[in-house]
């Protein structure tokens, strides 16, 4: 079971604190559900999951409404206190049990091999130490457990990649809550020892302008048995 904090659930010192980004993400994220097609992507990301699931960087809880009924429990980790508060409100409306708790991807406050599946959704771009976060995901998944991922990353041609790299070196991480546009999720999963399943590269919105954060990858991987 997760380790919980007393009181408000605030992590002492709240090591992740992006109040302006949290406000903007809530406003823009809700609009993107329909306009950019994110709601459909969330359905595909979570389809077929069952048992106990851990979601890393749950944000304001937009995934919660899309978990299938076969999921017995979701433990949702969110380090940013403003987003965590929104996620707890979303958990009350979810059709599956959701427990929102503070924590960092690099030091998950849960027991080893306690989950049947894990979910990362637009979060690996912003964690401080990707290899350590993926090592933690391997630790908490049971042998053969599944990791579902939906992340943006490099792509869109040479000009777009150059723009992404320039943004990563300058203003983007500060503006977007620590996000980096050029992290290679598929390569990081291979390096962390996950067995890759099917995945597809896509662009969001699928019809519309191509922006530096449009290139995405959606897929699954497994902890080796």
C-alpha cells in the first residue's frame, strides 16, 4: 500500500512546485481533450487494463474517467500540490477506486512488485532523472507487468527538431513545468530493460498545425518475467 502523508498530503517542502504552470495546464488540458483529440488517446492508452495500476504524474486527473471497470485500484502519484488537489477532485468522480498520493517518480512511495500495470502520460518529459524513474517503475511492477505510455518527443522533420532543441536549451523547461521536448521515450525504455510492445508515433492534433509539442508516441512495454 502507498505511504501517505498526514494532513493535506503535502510533501514536506513540495519538491515540485509550478503554480503558474498548474493553472495553465488545467485550462489548456481540458480544452485539448476534445479539440486535440486527447480524450480518444486516453481511451486507447488505458484500454484493456485490469488489476492494480499505478499512474505516475497524474496531473489533474484527466485519465481517471477513462480507466476500464476491470481495474480494481489506481494509485495516482502527483508531486505538484495544486495539481494533486485537482486530481483528488477528479478521483471522486471516477468509476474505479483512485487513491491520489504525493510522491516523486524517482522515489515511488509504494512496495516492490505491487502492481499489475503502470501508466505514464505526458510525464517522462518533465521528470528530473528518467533512468531512475524507469528503474522505479520496474521495481513496483510485478514480473511481466505492463507499462502503458503516451509521451511527446522529438520528431516532425529536421526543422522541427532544431526548433525543439533550441526551446529545450532556453525557455521551454521554465515555461512548461520542467518539460523537455526532445526526450526519446522508446530509447529510454529499451535502456531501462523493458521489453517493448506495440507502439505508434503520431502527431496531436492529428489534423491541424504542427507545433513543437505535437510529435508523440503511444504504446506499451513489459517488465521482463
